[in-house]
C-alpha cells in the first residue's frame, strides 16, 4: 500500500474535533481496561471451577457484564478451604 501522506489518526481526530493525543490516551486506557477484564474473567472462571460451581462457570463463559459480575463473585465467594491439615499440601485442593 502506498503512503499518500494521509494520517488516519489525524483525520479521525479532526473529524471528532479532539486533539490527536486524546486518541492515543483513549487507546491506552482501552487496552488497560481490556487486560483488566481478561484477568477478572480468568480469576472468576478459575475460582468457580476450583469450587465445583458449574453454574457460575457457565454464567461467566457466556454472559459478559464488563467485569461487574466477576468482581462481585470474587469479593463475595471465597475459595474453598480444606477440612484437614497436612502442611498445605493435599490431593483434594
């Protein structure tokens, strides 16, 4: 593709009537938010699978709530604790 001297970022910024630096800031914030959502979804899926909560697992797989449901689940539902004590190493957990 030949460069015709057209800057798509500058054109978009001009169209939206905002400085081009705002678009770069927005792109960075968007990437950070997406990474946070992926981490939250992964943590919620992992905890629900470890606790044997199949319904919660499938809710997290199929319903996207922008991290709200995942945050609530991670704050409310605690990880399962072992009922026996063998130095932190057990087969069941």
